[in-house]
C-alpha cells in the first residue's frame, strides 16, 4: 500500500469512528475510497448503492462533511462519485 493510501485509509477510519448513527456508520464502513485530496475538498468514490443513498440525503451529506472536517481539522467539502463495483475493480486491475 502506498503512503498516501495508508493516510487516506486512516482518514476514513477516523471519519467512520466519528459518525454517531449506527446505520450510516455500518453502511459506509468498507464502501468508501478516497481518490484524492485537494485544496477544494476530498474526492471519494463509493461502490455501494446504500452509500449512494446516504450521500444523496443533504442532511447526511452535511453531517458526514462536518465529521470529515473534524478529522481534517479544517472545513472540507466532500465530492462523491458513485461507481459500479465491477467497473471500479476492472479499472483498479488495469492500473496494477
């Protein structure tokens, strides 16, 4: 695992720990992948239909952004991309 992948994984673990709602916490655990972090936010890919539903709810999105801001220790925006699981893994295998 590359250094920034470990850092990204660590950020996700901390984020999941901060989410109070068990249903959201359990639904997001192991379904989020940080693609990149830039000055305008964190770019996350999810391959889960349930996660897609969670992020499509504005209240949930705001709550998760707030928790991620706590982890990152600065205001942060989440940019979420939904990807079909097969497409995601096929693309990852091409990059190996």
